[in-house]
C-alpha cells in the first residue's frame, strides 16, 4: 500500500513533494452496493483472514485494530493498570502537592 501511495502521490503532485508516502481515498460505497451487503462482504473477507494459519509463535491471526479494541474495552471496564512503583510515585507527588490519599483518584 505504501508503494501504491508513493506512486499515486508522485504521479499526481510530481517530485516536488518529498516522502509522499500517504494517500486518502474516499469512496461512496452506496454507488456499488448497500451498506448491509458491504458489511457482510467485509466480514466474510475478515473471517477468511482470521482462518489463515498463524505464523510460528502465534496462536491466531489478528486483524489490525482488534488488539486495540480489546484493550480499550478491557481498560474501560477494569481501568488502566499502573505498575506499583509508578503508583507509589504518583501518590507521593500528590502528597507533596498537598493532596490527601482520600483526594487521589488512584
């Protein structure tokens, strides 16, 4: 994809732009198929990717964004883990700034 972006960018803008390795494409999908049909086709494509055998050392194939979505969901429900040393340092800083432990949200 980066090569395609570079080729398109350079073809459109010429060599005046250095490092033109990005591109934005907007497509009106409704001109081709309905949103439900597109969603089903996209999910089928992703299911096919997930069904691929994982590389050695991995237990499954991940789709970009899935790990981040899972982590966000987990952290919204359980909070963000803070290493004990960092937590103690934050509490000590709060006390130095005049906060009581009860005032700290940590």
